[in-house]
């Protein structure tokens, strides 16, 4: 139980990679069309982006909840990932893959240390 924070951060990183591969390698065409439908039905690009991030958070919620058999862990993982994605997308426009993964892992680890480690 003392390393739960580490396991959750690792699974969340795996979940993010699975999401990226799944979306861009297997359902890219559907995702692009779906994004167009969402974008055309909303009033701004910002709203469409928030919907995109929320759907990604939903994916992480389902993935992490299934791995740990815990809705609480899944919710917390999805929440911190959503908040990190939104905040770093606003503050930092483009990041290479490795610094992006490192940023997520560090802040998600610190969050889960605070939740499960203290």
C-alpha cells in the first residue's frame, strides 16, 4: 500500500500512451469526424478542447478504475490528468514527448504521494 502512489502514476502514464495509440493509430478517422461534429455543435474552439480533454479523462477513469478495481482511484487519476492537461496546454503551447511525459509523471506522482503516501 505504501507504493500505491507509484503504481497509480505508472498505470496513468500507460493509460495515456494507450489512449494516444488507440486514437491516432486505430480510430483516427472516426476521431477526426467526431471532433468536427463536436466542434460544429459548440460555440467556441475552447469548449471543443475542454470536451476533448474531458473525454480523455473519461478514458483514463475507465482504464485506471479497471486496473485497480477502484472508482476512487480512477476518479482521482482522471481528475489530476485533466487538470494537468488543461493547465500545461494553456501555459506551454508545445512540448516534446519526453518532457511532456516527465511533467505528467512528476506532478501526478506528487499528487498521489499527497493522497496515498501521507
